[in-house]
C-alpha cells in the first residue's frame, strides 16, 4: 500500500495586523518565537515576566507553504494532523476555512482531500487571544468561578479569572510556584499523511488477565478503510504470531483479536523487579503485501488500587502483580513554562533523577499538561509508576454542553494515547477541587462557597459531578479498563456526604497535608499527621546561588527585594522560610548564606515527613512529596531546580527512599524509639549498632544487637528512655549515631541530634579532601577535625555526588564519588569533578555564633 508522511516545517509568524513575517519554530510558542527573533527580553530574568503580559492580548498567526507532487494528489486519503494547537485556533488552507480548534490537550485531524492540490499550498493558522475569547464568557456566566491560582491581576485583568474557560494548561495563568505566561502556538508537531487503502490508526494491547503462567490479551485496532477490504490480521510479539482472517467495511471501525502468551515476563516497578517491555506489531496482510502496520511497546502487569475496610478505616494502597507497593515518589509539574523547550535529555534527567533517588512513582499533577510521550516511555523503561491527573486543578469549571463535550473529547484522546504504557497506575479526576469546594460541609473547604447562593452552589456542584463523577470515569472505563479512577486528590471516599471531603487527616483516602508550611506548624507535626497515602506535602527552599544569579544581580541579593519577590509566587514564602529558620537553624551571615541554609531546612523537613510515613506502613502505603521539579528558576518546593541541579532535598530523598532505613522517633512519654523499615521482599538478618558521642568525638556509650528485618516491614527495633540514654549529659552536648548492616555491608546510617542546630555549638572545621588511593581519581575521601554539619560539595561541572549535605564526626571519613549529568541517552557518567570545593554550615552562619 502506498503511504506517505511529511512533517510540516519552514513556519513563520506575526501578530495579526502586522506586515512583517518572522521565522518560527514548530513545535513552539509565540513567546519563544518572539525571544528567538530578539523581539522580547529573556522572560525568566528579573521582573521581565511583568513586562510581557501584552503578548496574550494579541491574536497571532502562523503560516507555511507545502509543495505536493502529483503522487500526493493521487492518494485516496489525505489528512492534516495537528498534534497540539494552543488553544483557540482557526486553520485556513489556501485561504479556505478548514478547522476551528478549542482544546490544547487533544489532537486535531483534518481531511484535506480536495483542499490540497498538486503544487504550492499555504497552511495558515490564526490563534485567537484566550483573553479576548474568554472575557465575554465570564460576563455571560454572570458570576465568577473560583480559580485560586489564576494570577489575573498580574495579567492586567484585575480579578477577572478566566483560566477555567479554556481547555489549556492551567499553570500558564500562573501558580504559587510559576509565572503567568499565557502562550499560543503550534506546540506539537504538524503532520501531513496520505495513504491508499486500509490503514491502522491505533493499536491497543488490552490486558485482560495477567499472571506468571499466562497473559490473556486482546489486540484492539482502530482501522480506517476507504472501501471494503479482505485479508489477514497478524499480531506478533517476542517471536510469536497470531493470525485471523478479517473483512473490513468502508469507513472507520474497531477490530479485536484475543491472544494468549504463556509464561510472560512481567513488568515491575523499581525495587520489585525488571520493567520488562514487549513490542507488539499489528499488520493488515493481503496476499504477500502488508497493507498497513503499527507497533506499540508495552509491559504486562496487573495494577490495582486496593481499598479495603479495616479496624482503622479503609486502605489506600497500590498492588502490582499481586505484590503490595509502598509508593515512594514526588509530584511532577511541567519542566518549563514553555513546554516545547523541554528536550528529551531534560526529560531523561528528571526520570533518571527519580530512579537515582529510589523513587517508584511520580504523580503528574493536574494543573500542567498531559505529558509528552517520551515522559511515559522513560517511566516505562525505568520502572516508575505514574499517578495521572486529568488537567483540572484548584478551580470550579463551567458546565455548558459545549464545554462538557470538549472535555469528553479530551478525555477520550488522552486515555487512548496513554493506555499502552505499563507505568500508568491510576487516573485521577482533578487536584484538590473536592476538598476546596467541600460541598457537603458548610464550614469546610477553602471558603469558596460563601460567595454563592444555595441555588448557584448546587448548579456549580452539579457541573462538577458531571465532569468528575461521570465523563472522566466513563472515559477510563471505556478506553482503559482495568485501571482505577479516583475522582479528586485528596478525597476520603465518594460517599455523597460530609465524610467525602479530605479536609483533615483520617483513616481513609489520600491526604494533602500542608499544616507544615501554610499554617507554620512545626516539623514535628509531620509525625502527627499520617494518612493512608500522603499524596502532597512540602517545604520550600531557594535554588543554589548559580541558579539564582541566572535571574538576579548582586543588588537583588536581599530576601524581599523586588526580584526575589517576583521569583517567589507563594505570597510571603520567603519570610516563611525565615520564620522556620529561626525555629531550627542558626542565623545566616548574609543572603547568599540564606540560600544554602534554606536547602538544609527543606531537606530536614521532608526527611522527617518521609520517615514518619514509611515507619507507619502498612497503615500508610505511599508518600509523594511536593514537588519534583520547577518550570522556571524560582524559590519553590522542588528538590531539583529548573536547571536540573540537585538541592539538599534531593540528596535527603535519595537516602530516605532507600529500601532499608532507620528512623528515630522521640515519643511524648520521653522514649527514644529506633524504627527499621524494609521494602525488601525477603527477610534479612542484620546487625544494629548505636553509639552516643560527645561533640568532640569521644564515645559515651555503645549498644549493638542482631535484628531480623522481616520482609516488607516496619518495626521498633530498639527503645530506651531518653533520660537513661543521656545519663546526665546535656542534650545539646551529645549526638547519637545509628548503623544497620549485614555481612559487612551498610544498609543505612543516621546521625540523630537531641536539639535543633540553633541550640548547639557550631565549631569552624578544617575539612580535608584527598583522592582515595587506587581510585584512579574517581573517588575522594572527606575528613573533618571537628563535628561538621551540612558538608556541601560543589563542582564546576553539572552533576551529582554520591552523597552531599552530610554531617561528619571528628576524625571520621566519607568516601564520595562524582558523576556528570548524562547526555546522549546516558544517565550519569562517573568522573573526577572539576573545581571541587567544600563548605559546611559553619561557613554560612553568623560568625558571632562560632
């Protein structure tokens, strides 16, 4: 069968009404095209965001010329496929109106047979301003709908929050970690396809029953035939073939074929096994000719969300191939305000970071985008499960039929696009809307309901239910059966009464706990607020100095300078970091020191949270901190900044997500409990060693004992009254070290302090770094003469250390290695660091405290 495909290139753009056409990049956005043509300043620098709000008030148009020969013109079918139009777009072919689009999140296919001709053809796309398009909708509705993170004031729209009307990435309108850049453009590929005869449009390998003995599958094909066709359908995978005769009618249709694979290799997430992937190929065969073919890659697994009642409520736990999974991960947001700037290498760095940090799950949060295919392919390869939100967040939405129909199309398209990925673990309707609106509790939620009459409340809630309790779950059931749907995160259960809303920590559903941070509760409250599945919690820090200097100058180096406040989207977030620093750390000597110390603070907060969640398994079966990454250089909750540089948090997460950890808890009764947590699938004989030290390094006491780490367990393995342990020593004058190991191998180690760092004497250390003998320069040994807190290694190269931001006891050494950030499909490249430097907490605090 003849079939041809062409990616449309050589685009140019202009503001509607302008005479000058400028070069455009597709995929791209109008903002990046303006930047590339020198028409605007760097959007992320200083306060430039504020100066670029005029862009979204204009209409923009793009055009290209397509030259077709007679062979194209003779094909029976011609389709122009827009993989992504952002957002209100009118398509003209040779000045003939051909398509009007209104959803950024779906593909738009256009039959252009008869519109295109042999020779030159002009494709022109006009993007209408979402501001101009949606302001009348707000006026027509008669009341404003809540949209908590829409930065309409910055956009010059006063309190007119219009983000809820467009099916467009919510974060484009701003968020409490991101800027307001309301983009337009051809943000995914534009493809021309021509074919003669029957063709496969989509191939889905539906997994009906998966066990180690056999996989019962159904190959589901969307087929388009311009006329009746008879032949064979052949499915092949891993050297096996399945075939049957088929008869096609003219038009679009669905063809299914059941297949069975014996003794399949299963797909596992990280920590449980190999994420094995199969390639399945479907072919339409007529005689010796292959009329059409399509291949997909998938992994065979059974994934379930287990919600069973018990004496403490109802469980919320993932089960993969019959094995319970304690979910360890983070919340993913788009990697850039201009998502077309995210290269495959940047995606790989994020997923490689997740894997290196011992994660097994990422939540694709609902205020961004349904991610690019490469994101999910990498999660498949690395064994990272994906909790996938639909793109709705922190807002109430319209319910007119046109909007609902738009959502139906979006849901169908994205569920079908992503359903072959074995990483997909859950579809979730939205982020935080159920708990924010809290329809069944008069004094619950975020206070939104008070602005509406009871009648309007009921209308808004009815529209909510239509989307999140009907349209979206119906799409998952129809197109991705076997995967669970969860209506909103957080949620207790879909009860239809006050017990539905997850406005506090309970024994069911998932939890977003923000008492630490938003309510200035102490870090220790992480220990008191543990739910079944902790799907959000977080603490902010600044990125490192090098990253801050990418958007600021020396004169901006002050906590509340205009530039620092422009790069802090969470209100008084900078001052909130300072409030917490005053609670736990010594005073920094200057603002640049504050940057480092904010990272130490963030890492400690999230370490406490993760350990609390893990030692409470199986009651708690998941911990996803907020947030994995950033979309621009900013002070935020991320563990990895916009440039992919690891903060102290990322190193703390890597250690806290190890398969085996120790965790120290001091109870209200004054008891010190040592917990051992294991995610291993088999029991392990190990040795626990605990030492009490004076700060000068002298040993005051030692305890050791054998312990049996049961498979997939959490237990107290050592307990002693704190007063007995201290034995009269002042708590600020001592520290505790803990180590667990087996057969000479260390599984985990900890340093535990009895008081916050601000209450301890900090001495100026002499830290030495020498090449480790026989390492070929690839590892080095770090030693300190006195107790060194937060030892911070830096290199001129972009990469990560095997450990960083660690504490060193007097005379003790740590061997550290460095790995360059990978390129060309590699994760990390072990090498000697260039320009290695070392610092510690003592270098950053007020010298009067030394």
